[in-house]
């Protein structure tokens, strides 16, 4: 526990079982813990409540979650807003699935009213699933993208997002002139990048090499270098057929990644979704340049794309975290994505601790945002969720009294949105259940067990 007095700022103490990753194998663990948040939404202190209570720190308000878990919010490194209407439509591999289901769904976003309705639904569902930061692909439409930013701005979500760019080999109603694509991207970036103290950040978003001309990629690289702190996101080596098409389209490139590298699109704050079919040199290029991977296990399972070389990515020290890839992946819940990440690896057991790290702090590291979010520590912004595994059927009643590793395991293997009690971005609730409100009004008593029994009587 550390504490920097935030002058005259009124503090809220969120009490509960605070668990937060430090590394892939370690975490802080305060079973009667407190998370103190100031009025700016910055964490003032994290530690045992008994210790904080006896210190000089003045607490204005207490929200008591008893034995429930207080965790950093999930970071979903890759998902598609317009595809939310297509979740669960199976039966094809990537390129056929794009043509049959996805491109028609994206074309519908030329209608602004429709785009607004789906955006509201999408951002509410992210909050309901405990995802505090989503790295989002909208569509090529500037108006629909602007609406998506407005919706996230109003609802309080944290996002990295940018208009999709496609100027080659795309359906006619989703194809644009590369100059128009660059101009619209620049305008959206100027309007939204850094909004609300960097809660919204811009990502230049060429869909993938298959739908990009060399001009589009070069122009994107120039734009990306002009605006500090912006991202570059695209798809890379998801499916074998896609890799063959890319190589045929750019015969001079050494590999699929080399296409992007040759056009200036590999560097810090570049995020490549999937990255299944890479060789060692590709991994070294990513690692040396500080570029990152969004690993999408559920999507790779669903579209039968292949198995991500998890061990090689770890050994190569590439920054990577987890992503749902809605609607390539059918579930927005990061609990499901964590579970699939270990299910996908037939010869590798990924521990619950490591999965927890991959869906939180590793995502922040991939985005170069680990100084601000991804774990619960003094000075970071208070993006956190309250989780109660017993809200899900089939979970043993006394799970919250078991060792923390067992709680994490039950949460990951059995979890879904029902386990989420509330979701906060920078100290502001963006999703609450009846239980949140009840807990806030609960009379404070000294012992945790007393409060738990009081909750049982009241609830
Ligand atoms: Zn995708």
C-alpha cells in the first residue's frame, strides 16, 4: 500500500477482496481490502482496510462489497462493433464468412439511425461484461464511426477505435477512394483522439492487407506518425487461405508481416489481431519494434483458423493480450475468452493467474498504457469491476471463502456476465446491478463477517 495525499479530494473506499496482477504469475491479494479512489477517478491507495482505516487518510464514502472480488476491469484488445448483430453465425472459414455474413452487416451502417442503435447496445454490453477498455473496429463509414465515438463518450466506456479503411478488393458498397479514407480518418482523429483526458484514443484501422492498396498503407503510416499516442490496428495471418492471398497480392514481401513493415506500419502502438501463422523472424520484428498482438482464441476456435503459437509468443517476449474478436468469436465475456485461451492449447496448460494477467495488465502493456490502467495500484486510474462468482448457477456457495487461486479458477472456467456486479471506468460506474446500490446503502459495521451476515439478512 502506498499513498500520495490528493489535496482536499474526497475519497471513496470500495471494500472487498482486492486481487490485482503484478506479473503473469503473481498478484496482490487483500481479502479484506480497500480500494481508495479520489474525485478524479485516480486510485489513492490499495491495501488492507484495517491498516488504511487506522491511517491518517480521510474517507468520505464507503461502498462495501463484503467478500466479493474487486479486480481491474478487462481489456478486450480486438472486437468489431458492427458484427455484434452476427454473433453465433457459424459454418464457414474466414474469407467465406466475411462475404456471407460480415460485409452485408457492415454495409448496413450507412444508415446513421441503425448505427446509433447498435452502438448503444454494443457499449452497454461491454460494460455488462466487465470490459472497461475495448479496442474496436467500427465500419468504413465516417458518420457511423463518429456516432460510435459519441456513444462511448456519453456512456463512459474507455475505447481505442478508428474508422475502418478499405480501398481495394472490397465489396463495392464498402470500398472507398484512399484519399477520402485518409482525410476522413484524419478528421475523426482530430475530433476524438484524447477526448476526456484520453478516455477515447484513436486507432488508424486499415482492415487487412487484402483490402488495402500500397497507397492506403503508406498514407496511413504517415498519418499515424503525425498524431502522438495514436494506434495502428489491423489483422495479421489469421487463416492460411488469407496468408496465401496476401502473399500473392504483395509478392515482394518476405512474409505477411513484412507487407505491413514495408509500408511503415510496424512499431510501438501497432496492434495485430490473430498473428497465428508467423515465423520466428516475424516474432522478433514485433518484439524489437514494441508492436503487439491481440490473441483471439475463441475466434480461432469458432472459425477454425488455427492455433496461436502461445509458447513462442511468450518466449519471443512479444507484448500480447486477449481479445474476443466479436463476431469471429461468439462471446463478449472475457471469462469465456480466458477459458478458450487454455482450451485451445492442446499441450500447454495456462494457469488461471496467467489468464487473469492476460485479460488485464497484459492488455494495458500491449497498448503501452500500463502506467495508467491494467492493475489496481496507487496513481493508476480506477478502472475496476466487482465480481461475485456465486451469482452464476453451479458455482459452490462457499467459493468466496476458498483460496484465491481457486476463486480465479472457478471464475475463469465457469464465468459469464452474470458474475459481474458492477463496472467502473475511472471511478465512475458504467454498469450497476441492484446489489451495487444495496451495498452502498449498507450500514457500516466493523467486522467483515458481521457485515456479511447483515447482508444475508437484508438480501
Ligand atoms: Zn477481427
